């Protein structure tokens, strides 16, 4: 009797445990179902980070590499062939226009010039004889002592001799001009920045000094450095600041603590299709001769920025069939796409010249499936999420301190 009661108690307890376990599983399933439904409803509304447009800086500044060139720079080549007799100006020599730089020994040219002078004497003698003969025949023709045909022949001989004399005179003048090129002279006041000849070097007419490889180079290079030309390749997006009156600040490696002013001179009205840059020329006063041609320059351009321009993160841009847009969030957390006009762009930020107001809330990095009128949930982004790499580095540096 007692054993039977213990068995019934055991069965009852076992049934109770089973029912409790089943009840727990049913309750847990119901709870999980509710939680899944809640999570699904929560996930239907995406989390987004919003930013507000910031006014663009009042001035636009950028630093670009540049190259300095002399105001005038002339490579000088030989106009006659021969051997260098002597050179008189070395690297760095200050010269005046017409100063003798070098002399070329041209024995062949000298011989041809002497021959031309001798040919001129022969042509002069022939012309003198033809003129005397024609004069006599014309006198005899007046007295009918000779035929008119004979007189015409002598007149023609005189004219032919005169033409030969003129040709000989021009030939001598040609050689005289070539003989003048035996002396290499400075074309203008300046400085010798290159000398590529030595005594005994062979130089070719129009081809300069011949080296061991058979290639030619200029004999001298003379530069006028009273002022310098600065050439800068400016990106297309910044070309609007290139106007008359623009002054650039220039530094060169040899004078790191000195800033030179470069005045805007001109601009090539066409972009390089490979680099999307435009060649811009500035002028720098160099009366102190501190700047040298060929120097690398660091050029800082600063100009007033356009008013009414805002900056937003580049990641906020959305390009769709309607053009460039941004996704904004209203007070009801509803998304609206808005068309904008984009100006200059960089990796981190983009300028917007139209389509935004300072109070707009813009979604940064909007989801690809975000639709017009969709509901979103604005959240505070993680630290550094909206920062540029430089700003994040600075922020980390502050934290380290």
C-alpha cells in the first residue's frame, strides 16, 4: 500500500516536471516570436547618421608644385662648321649683349670665302671689259660701221657680265655673313647657365657641339634672370580663381624661410586632357638674382571663395537618374531626395553651390535601398565616423596626450 503511494507520487512529480518544461518552452517560443517580430519591425527602419551643411571657408587656398624659368633663355648653336678655337665665358658669367663667348676655327669656310672674293674680282674684270666693249660697239653703231645685230650682242654681253658680277657680290656677302658666325656672341644681357664646348671640339652648322655618341647639344645657354617666369599646372576645379590681380606666395628649397610674391601673368586657355590641368604663368621680380632657372617651387594660391557655398561629406552624394542629389531627413524622420549643384570636390568634402540650406539634415552614406518617403532612424555615429583621416589622426593624438 505504501509502495503503491510512492509510485503514484513519483509519476505525479514526473508529469509535473514535464508539464512545467512544456509550459516553459511554449512561453519561450512566444517570447522569441514577439522579439523576432519586434526586431523585424525595428530593422525595417534603417539607422542613419545625419550631418548639416557647413559654410565654405571665406577664402580658397591650395599649394601646388611649380617650375621657375628665366624671363628669356636662349640656347646658342653654331651656324658654321669647324673646331672651337677658344671659349671666353664660363658657367655663371655675367654677359652683355654682343659679348664674345667663343670663336670657331673654320679653315674650309675661310677658303671658300677667299675663293668667292677671287670670283668677284674675275666677275668685276669681265664686266669692265664687257662694258668697254659694248660702249665702243654702240659708238660704231651710230656711224653705221657695224650692224645693229652686233651692237645688240655686245649689249647683251654687258648685261650678262653685270648679272654675273651681282651674283658674285651676293656670294661674297653670303660668306661675309657666315664668317661673322665664327664669333659666338651673347644675344642679350644675362648669365651663362650652360657651356657645352671645349677647345678643339668639332661643332656642326645648326647642330651645335657633337659629343662622343654623335648627338648634338647647344654651345651655350644664356638666361636673362632679372625676372623669372613661374609655371604651375592648376587643376580644372580650381581654375576659376585664376584672374588678373592674383598673387601667389612662392617658396623654393634653397630659401625655405623666404617667401616670394608671384604676380599672375597669363593662362593657357585649354586643359591637358591627360591631367585635367591648365598651365598658368606668373612673374617674379628677381633683381637680387636669388632665384635660378629650373628651380622647383612650392606655390600657394589664395583667393576669395564664392558666397552661399556649403560643404558636405563627399559620401553623402547620391547620383541617380535625376542627377546629383542628397538624401535629407525631415522632423518626422522621413527621407526626401533633393537635387543639388556640385562645385569643387575632394576625397573628404564637396562644395554645394545650390540646393541646400544651413538647417537641412543630410544623411551621410545613405543605404543603397533607401527610397523617397522612407522612414529612417537617426543615430549618433561612432566617434570618428564623420571625421576626415587628418581629423581622426589629430583626434587620436589628443586622446594620446
